C-alpha cells in the first residue's frame, strides 16, 4: 500500500492511500488536488474518510463523491455533506481491503473521529485529523482539556510504530513551542533540524510515529516532570494532566 500526502489549501494535507488501482482519500478539503493525483497515477477513488466537520477537511467531499462514486465515512455527531456512513467511535468497517477501527477523539471538535488500520506487513496507519499533530495538538474549539487529554491518551495507546498522519503541516511551529516547554529535550532539537531540512526541500514532515510523538510532543507528555513544571510556570493551577494540558494549550495559543 502506498501512502501520499497531497498538499492543499496552504497547510493542509489530504492523505491518499492506494492499493493497486484503488485509493482512499482522507479529509479532502479540496477536490482538484485529489482528482489530479488520481488521474496522474491512474487510480480510482473508492472511499473518503472524514475526521471532522471543518471546511478545510470537507470542502472537496461532495465533488469527489459526485465524480467518483466513492463511499464516504464521517463523524456521526457532526454535519458533513450527506450522504455518508455515520461513525461515532468504537465501531469498525472495511475499506480498501483493510479493517478500519474508529476512535472517538473529541476536543478540537465535539464529534471528531480518527481512523486506525494495520496494513499487512506495514506499520499501522492513524488518520487523526486535527486532534494530534507532530509535536502538537488541535485547538480546543468545541471540547474541554479533559476531553482532549482522554482523546490523546487513546491515540497514545496505539503501537509505537503507528504512522501518525496529521491533516496539517504545523510541525516547525509546534517544535519551536515544544523546545520552549522542554529546553533540555534533545529529541526535540534533533527532530527540529530534520524537519527544517524537509521543509527547505519542500517535503512533508509527516507522517510521524507514535514512538517519536511520545518523546517530543508536549501534549502527550503532560505527566512528565519537566512539562508539569513548565506548565505550572505558565498558569497551570495544579499538576493534574488536564490542568497541564489546558495551560500548555493556552500558552501555545499565544506563542510565536
Ligand atoms: Zn479542524
Ligand atoms: Fe484543519
């Protein structure tokens, strides 16, 4: 199976997963870049996975479905262009010959879902939309810090080798923030250098892996002593992981 990040809308990625002549697209915020990729590679689109309702993840759904007839899967608790198979989390379905596990990951939006599958003889795949980013997490538009913490904990419980396919190229900014949270974390500095070289070459910094995220992502490290101390110095009212996450999120919102 062949995984590609199609850049779209400035800093979005639309993930395309191909197997032979068939493909799935994830969070198509625009149709044209997906249609171009399908055409260039002679692929037919059989499925569209949507993680949440924001326009930069759904803008291309109606056109792609009309042109290709692809089946659409999306969050049951959110409005995306109908018709689609509604998923609340906890269920599984088959697409492109894979069993996709659906995880409810509220926080960025109230009904946000993520998709996980294990392709044969490849590392697992996680499509996590705007919940988990490389070295960061989504803004809390419709959820609480406690909800986002539970969602990130659910993702962090997946295997180390899981390929983390985020929907935005936010990595460099996230890593600069992560370095401010943990100045002594050498894995962050090392990954920042690698990602800078990728971006200098106009290449994606993604997918990441869960093993790496556990080392560098402050939002997955809310129980680490150094992260707790930094969050306490930036307004966290207690050492509780949700309070730490809330303070980190607030700090990041105002960080540049
Ligand atoms: Zn979003
Ligand atoms: Fe987004």
